[in-house]
């Protein structure tokens, strides 16, 4: 090819890239599109075609090169130059005022010393850190434990709103105008960007998130394909960032907003607001909903106004981040533990929305408990579509006077099942119907019982199909015998065909018997049989938990497994022996004894044993007693440890991990976005630890042994 020809092609490619970059900047950073979708697409198409016929002219930062060809096999660790901090929370006006009073005291600010704040929306996504060297994106990673995260550059590059190359800041208008070059790379800048236009190195930080509409689109696509759906946009974002194949991430259309700074060399910012403006001028997307507030009253007004306005956003926010504007003041304030003193997250409480009760249904659980469930007109609560909420029991329905047809307020807090808070009585039309709580089991028509002093009504039929269904679902569940492939539908059919009447029947199933089940191929059936087989040696505690003994949760099952070491001893234990075990109370001892006193249950255990179920006694005595009699509650997202790991660390030191905070709790370990449990701990005066403090405590205790 003649060099003159390739120069012309090069010029056209340059021009196309420049037009595309300019359009991206206008669209994403300025929120002021300059091109129609179809013009943009045709520029992109032409560029792709030219690059396809001239592969030697393809550059890494060409807009066509966002989705690399490489599928990564692992996520390499990426060390943050400066740690990624987290924020303290304020849940009320009072707490916010306390925070400001404290920082004022610290800098010795008198009454007439004004402190300016920047208020930003607290976007609920995944935080990330991007390293730009001389304006060019070189790496991007997740937050991880704050010190180091995972390299997800391949996926971040697919985010259309993220510039691979920053734009130089346009000279101020008063600067003498230079003659415009015919084909400048950026339409409002005369020369190619030079090193001096950008910091030599900067860690730019922000949030990757997913809009509600994109979330809905992906979930409906996944549902159609019969796959698992994401619980909320935050999980969908985190899941998309952790894809090994960037083309999957690219298909998910993630969004990004940048709002803070890590390491920075060769540039200085005056203030948070200056930083946001500079980011925007560099072509980075910042959130338009920011405000400079002259005092804490203005801050509170901003927070208040977004309490309702947030519902109209197309993405989730869980609060407002308030930052001291001046960087000089920020430096003076510094940080405590892993949180800066100059910023705080003002969090909105649990989300409440209104919807209608379409019907009330009774669910029969594995202990035969009849639980009323309200079926609701589907409604989105913080990005999650809710269509059912628990009404707890018959007394609760009466107390709240929930009727079919009522408009109700429902609430979802964290991962808790949504519940009906109250009825909006003013919305009643008179057509609402009172719910009559059944006295017969809706599943098997047998009589039900509600013992005196208890709120729960139960079906007493031992072979009630709903009960058996729930028992088997529990037995195979992940934290019990973990038999993958047997979901609700499969279990239902196994019961309906009479093949399975109790958990022991699972172990006699044969391949041919599984094949007639709907949507069951030979491959899946073979896998299920193998999974059933490998469950035979699960730890004893899981088998005990899987039996579904009343009052025996995962922790209780572990205590029993540790104490007895094998099933034979447990099966013959007396109430006295059981109640003598630390952490096994009288009620638990009695229900455990009652379970084993039932000949049906003894028979089930015999059959499990003859089917080859040999639970492994892997439970070991605690390695130390450093945390003896100490109770820990973990809340929020842990970044360095998995929840199970953290709990295992407590148990290994002789302590216990619990799910709820009470006066008996020794420590609450609060991870990212900790909410109500943290608030409760503070209210009760329970000691709160950060994840790092917890790890340190484990290490120290270990060394001391
Ligand atoms: S500033 C040192 N600003 O909230 C300051 N954070 O626990 C670090 N977040 O991990 C964060 N929107 O993922 C800041 N406008 C915003 C934010 C924001 C969301 C997230 C971020 C961080 C968490 C704080």
C-alpha cells in the first residue's frame, strides 16, 4: 500500500476517533448530546470497517477497542497507592449535627467560622479505583479490602462513559485564541494532549453502577434463558465487574460516576468542588446532583429534599455523602481508623413503599407452621421488585388488621424479607375482605394446633405434603446437605410421584427414576445422583441441621455435633444431658429430645445409615479459648473475609457468632454499608469493631495463646 494512501486512511481514522470522543464527552460528561444515535453508530461503523481493513492502524485507545479479545482466567491483585477508605454513617439530623460539631471542635472553628460542604448522592454500586498515567487509563480495580483489590481493567474498559484517554482542559475563554487546526484531536483544543495537561499519575475513584432499566432488561433476559436473576442492581454490578469475559460485561451496559481521589502526582486540587469540576473537564462522568452548602442547615435541606426525590432516579442511592469542601481543612481533619473525619454518609432508613394486598395465602413450613403471606401488586423497593411480604402469624394479621384489597405500607431493610408495616386505612373503599385464618391445614386438610402461649399454629400431620416438601428442601439446602440440582420444582415432583416421602428416600433414587422429571436431561440427572452420593459424608453438624429439629439452627447443630461427635450418642441423649451443654437451653434440649423420641425419626436415621450416610466428624475442638463466652455479630459487607470465614474464626477461638444484636452481644463487627444492626449496637452500647480491627484482634489473641 502506498504511504500516501495510508496517510489518508490514517487521517480519516483520526477524524472519526476525534468525532466519536467528542460525542462521548458531550453525552457522558456534559450530559448534552451532540449527535443522534444513528449518526454516532454510522461513525463507529465506518471506523470499525477501516480498522478491519487496516489492522496496523488499530490503537489500544481507539473507541472500537473497548472490548478486548482477551478472556482473563484470574483477577490479579491490584495494590491501591493510597488506601480506599470507607465512610461513617449518620442516621438522623442529630447525628449529622454531632459530626459537624465534632469536626468544628477539632479545627477550633468558632461560631462565625463558616465551613463549606459538598453534598453528593451516595450511589449504591461497586467502588472502583482507576489509575491514569499522563491522562491515559492504565489500570482499574475493585476496592477489595481497601489496600488492594482485583484488577478488572478489561471490564472497566467496556464502560462507554469511561474515557480511555482524558481530555485536556480547554483554555479559559479570556486566553488569546490560537488558530484552529484543521483536524484537531479534540474539537475545543488546539494541540494534541501533552503530559502537562494531566497529572503524571492519578488514582481517580468512583462508583460503577447499573440503572434500573438496564437491571430490568438483564434480569428479564436471564429469566427467559432460565438462568438465575440478580437480586438488585448492586449485585448485578458486582457480578458484571467480576466477569472473566469482557464481552459479557460489555453487554450489560454499566454506568460510572467519579467523585474522589487516591494518589495524585503532578496536580493539585483546591477543594472537592474543584476536583469534581476538573474531572468533568477531563471528560470524566460526575454526578450532576451536587451542591455546595454554606452550612449544616443547607446540608440537611439537601438530604431532606433527596429523601423523596431519590425515588425518581433511574438508579439506587442509599444516602447523601457530605464532604468538607476545602482540601486544606480535609488534610487538617485527617482520618480515624479507615474513615475520614471530613466526610460522612447520611443514610436514609429502611425503604417503605405502598402497594395493594391482592390475596393472603398460607404457607406450611417444615415444622408445620402456618405462615400467612401477603401477595402484593408488584412494586420496586430500592431496585428489587417485591410481590410478597410476610404477615408473620394470625395475631399479627389481627393486630395490624390487614384485609385483602387493603393498601399497605411495606418495608424492606437489608436482606430481611419484606414485611407489612401498616394498613393505609384512609384508602379503604369498604370492599376489603377480612382474612379468616384456617383451622385446617390448607395443604392436607388435617387439624392444626396452636398450643397455649404460642403464636404459631401448626399442622400436626406428620406426612403433610407441604411439610414434607419444606423438610426435603431444607435437607438438601446449601447450608445443610448441599445437594445441588434439587430445587423446589424437582422436589415437588419427586413427592408427587411417591418416590420420595422423606430425606432417606433420596439415597435410593436411581437415574431412571429422575429422568421423567420435567426439564431433566440425562446429564443433569447423573449430576444430581452424584451430588446425592457425595452428600453422604457431609459434616455431622450439617446433617443435624438438615434434620430440621425445632429450635436447632446451624449454630445449635454445630454445638451438638461438637459435643457428641457422632449421631449414635446424640440419638440416645437424655434431656438432662442435652440441657447441660453450654448454649443449649431447656427448650432446645426438650425439642431435640422430643425429635429423637419419635420412632419415625429414629427409623429415618436408621435408613439414612443403611443407605450409606456417614457424616464426617470434622468438627474439631476450638483451637483456642481466646473468645470463650464471647458473642460476635457480623453486619454489612465484609471486604477481606467471607462471612463464613469470619464466623469460623470466632468459633475456632471458642466464641459464638450470632445473627442478632442484643445486650448479650460482646462485639458487632461492622462491614461496608452496615445498617440497622450497627445502629442497634450503638444504641445498646455494644462495642463495634471494623473488619480490620476484628482481624487484628484474632491475630493478637492468637499470639497471646
Ligand atoms: S466518598 C473517603 N462519595 O460509599 C471517601 N463515596 O462507605 C470515600 N459512595 O466505598 C468515599 N457515592 O463506594 C464517596 N459520592 C460519593 C459516593 C461514595 C457512593 C460509596 C463508595 C464508598 C462508600 C462509603
